[in-house]
């Protein structure tokens, strides 16, 4: 059986039985996606009052929102 576990360096993974670990290099695709998301965030932060309110709602929700949540 193979089990793949991934995690961040902080906090570290819990202690387990000895296993092989590999540090992976950041993906170029992730770097590009992060840049796109940061650009979108900056646009929303400086956007209209509606855009700023929506950003605040999503941020304060702490998780995913459904279409029904956003339609109220």
C-alpha cells in the first residue's frame, strides 16, 4: 500500500513510522496562478463598494459559500 501525504513545513507533519519524504519544488503553474489571484485581490480591494463588500463576505465566511449564500 502506498500513502501520499502532503503538507506545509509549518506546522510540520505529525510523527509517523519512518518513511521516505521528498521536498517538492514550487510548480510554475502555481506561481502563475498565485500571481493571477493576487492581481484579482488587489483589483477587488480597490474596486467598487459592492466588490469590496463581496470580498469582505467571502473573507469573513472562512470557507466556501453556496450560490444561495451569495444570492441573499
